[in-house]
């Protein structure tokens, strides 16, 4: 974590507007990364559904399957 502390110390030296700018960039990048991660997971789920690699059933059947 020392690198993070160095980065945070450097950001702390910036003025308020620049700190807010850095914050917005990081926030937007994190949002975009989360969207990309969700999209990748959705593609994986769709592929599993298309290939039949999913399980269906009621709660009881799924619970039993998880505990086997």
C-alpha cells in the first residue's frame, strides 16, 4: 500500500478543483469498469444458457443440488 499513500499524498498537494477533477476521473473509470464487468458476466450467462450449462428448478431442487 505504500504506492497508494504516495499517490494520495500527491493528490492532497493539488488544489481543490484539481482534486475534484481527479476524483471524477477515478469515479468514471470505476463506473465504466463495473459496467464492463457486468456486461462480461451477462455474456457468460447468455453463453451458459445457450449451451445448456445451467440448472433450473424450484428452490428445493436447487438447494439439494448445492448441498450435494
